[in-house]
């Protein structure tokens, strides 16, 4: 029997999943991915027989508690995933709105005199000349 390096089995599984998604239709690729994940669980269970036996006994004896724990984990994961999605969406919306409101402006030059007053491009020539006369600028 060939004994694989501990990281070789998950690496082969990842390559198999990527290959399945690149070659097979989506539905079949998802089924293959689930089968590969189940195979990894059973390979791990084969290595850790005591843990597998304890888990199996727990599932058979306390079906309701096991279902509640698994359901709670699924709901918790869904809540965290949703909050991350909402946060990313809000961030993208704010960045897009700021980008759209500025248009093609990279930066603006203004003066705070009783509110903001922005200079148009006709002031650029004299300002550029004055700035070029300052040392180290």
C-alpha cells in the first residue's frame, strides 16, 4: 500500500476539484466535489478510529442534539458570511459613488475661505510657476 505524505492527500483533492470544475458541467462538478470531501472525511476517520467511533456513537445516541448543533453551526456560518457580503457591498458602493462623483478629477486644489472655493484650470499656470520657484519641490 502506498503511504502518502500528510499534505499530499488534500493537495490531490484540491487538484481533483479544480479539474472537475474545469472539465465537467457545474452540477456534476459540485457532486464530484462533495464526493471528494466525503472521501477525505472517511480517510481521516480511517486514521483516527477512536474519534470516528465516538462521533458515530454520539450521532446515533443523541440525534436531536446533534441536529441542533449542526443546524446552529450552519446558521452561525450563514450569519457571518452574510455580514461579510454586506460589508463588502457597502464598501464597494461607497467607493463607486465617490469615484463617480469626482469624475475624471485626480485631485483638487482649493482654499478654505468661508467655505471651500475650488480653482479652475486657468489658475494652473501661475501656480505651477510659483511652485517651481520653491526649492526642493
